[in-house]
């Protein structure tokens, strides 16, 4: 089975063609500058990356260029469009309407559209990507939406309710939703496989630490709490997002500097996090270079980030009444041995202890805990595209039953 996985943004679109059973990646790429001019980056594993300038006035031309690349006799990987069995779309927000991945129909799309106000930058672009696929592939190729929020729909009210007047939840659906759900779910499943134990028996803390970061408490296979909130702005500090801050700061700064709400949100989303503190970069590799050169603000930014992650690990161990494994994933989590060491340092009282030699690794699936640790520490490269492909296959197989 071949599943085309699409992650559509407002002016870009990432794709992968995958076999969900074997996990084999057939091809991947990126359409950029949609609506401006258009560029396709296409790559087949083991071959050189190809870059083409192709006019892409809309997402439909972008999808058409992806299909053409996949079918190309020279650098393609399939010989007929019928070899694409289904399309899986990353959709950011499913609100309380979607606790699982779902087959895309006209009716279903209107429910997704109703979630747009909760993710105004992302959901409309995801829907444009879906409509573009329908325009190019027709309605005979099944399409499935896989939501970033769905995995966290199992959170209990104590975890998702904000202490605001209740009508804001009832009427306006203001609550914690959480994001990165596809990644947290994927690494939870891999953790269970690595430990050789059923997911339904495990208490896991999954740390997705990338440019955007979130932590999740996954108890017996279900998300019971997560650090991102109503929007992805909450939780630990990130590349450019502030994470948890006192809401009173907004009023203080807006009054003092005359910022309007858009300017304030721009600061919180794009100029804060480790970029804000370091005044150097949002990229942890740049911070490391800065730290090597004695840049104290870079060191402070990384320390603030790591301290925050450590606190969430403690909080979620308390929330679940224990923990069997802590999982590190995404760019920083997979590639930062020193960061994993600092975050877990001092957590021996919980049973968390690293084997420093094993931990000296990057981007591989490995148990890095010390022999006498009672809690496992796992490094697991995330693979959201594979999870989307697996879900898409499961939904499509379900249709046949
Ligand atoms: P992501 O959002 O998962 O792509 O992660 C991006 C973040 O991961 C950036 O801050 C990168 O600096 C960081 N990152 C990626 N690769 C490495 C690496 N080899 N060493 C340290 N950090 C890395």
C-alpha cells in the first residue's frame, strides 16, 4: 500500500510517499513559494535532491507538480496514479470534534472548517491542501485527516480546564487542547515496542523538543496531560515562543509601550523563547556555538529551557503517580546528549538515571538509562509522517470491512 502524506501550509506543502506496513519511504519533498512563483524540491532516498522552478499560483498546481514528480520516468517512483492508495493529511486542529483520525467527506470538512477560528494560521491552509488533492486526484482516492490535537482528547477535565469563568469553556470552547499529538502517539507506541511491554501498562512522559516543544503525560496509552494549551504558545519556552507566562505581563507591556494585541502576540510567538533570552538565535545549534564562545545569554536561554522541561517531568510523574519511561524526541530531544543529561540530572530520586556513554548518541532509537535506573530514558526519533500513513491505511482498511 502507498500512502501520500501531505502537510500543507499557507505557501508551502511537504509530502512523503510511504508504505505504512514496512515504513519504507519512497519519495519526499517540499513545494515552496506557492502563490508567489513556485519551487519543487523532490527527493528519492539514495538519489540526489532535485529542484525545479514550477509555477504554482495555487495549491492545486503544487499537488499536480508532486504527482508529476512521483510519476516521472526519470526521477519518479510509481508508474500510475492508481498506485497511490490514499492520501493522509496533517490537520492541526480538530477541537473536541475529532478524537481520532477521520475519513474526509464534504460533511466532515465543514466540521473541520468550524475549528478554523481555533487555528487561524494552520487549519485553513490544511483545508486548502485537502481541496487541492481532491481537485487533482478526484474523489475516488480516499483522503484521511490526522489531527495534531486528537491524541490529547483523552485528557480529563482537571487537566484541560482553565480556571476561567466556566462559560468561556461551555460557550467558547476555551480549554487546553495540546498539539504534537501525532508525534507523542508515535513515540509512545515505539517506547512500548522497545520496552517489550503493552502500552496499556505504561506510564510515559514524552518530551517532543524541537523548534516547537511540548511534553505529554501518557498513562496506559492515553494522553492525560500536555504542556501546550489552547494554542501552541503555552508550556515550555520554545525556539521563538514564550511558553507559560503570567497573563498580567501582556497588560503591563501593552500599556507601557502602546503595543496592540497583534504586536504583542508577534513578540510572544516570534521574538521570545530561547531567541528572546539569548538575543542570538532560535536554533539550538547556534546556541551551542554561542555557548562554546562564552555567550552567557545563550547559556541562560538553554538553561531556562532545560529547567522548564525538568519541571514538567516532575509534574507529570506526580500527575500519573509514577513513570516507567521518559522519552526524548524531535530535533533537540534526539540530537542533544548534553541537554538530556542536564534535564535528567537530579531526577535520580524518581529513578531516572542516564548511562552517559549510551546517551552520547544522536538521532537513533536507543535506551540510554543506566543499569541501576528504575525508570527508562529513551531516545526515539519521531516520525509523524509514518504515523499519519499508518492511520490513513487503518481508516481506509476499516472502510472495506
Ligand atoms: P525540529 O523542530 O524537530 O526540526 O527541531 C529543530 C531544532 O532541533 C533546532 O533548534 C535545531 O537546532 C535542533 N537540532 C537539529 N539537529 C540538531 C543537532 N544535530 N544537534 C543539536 N540540535 C539539533
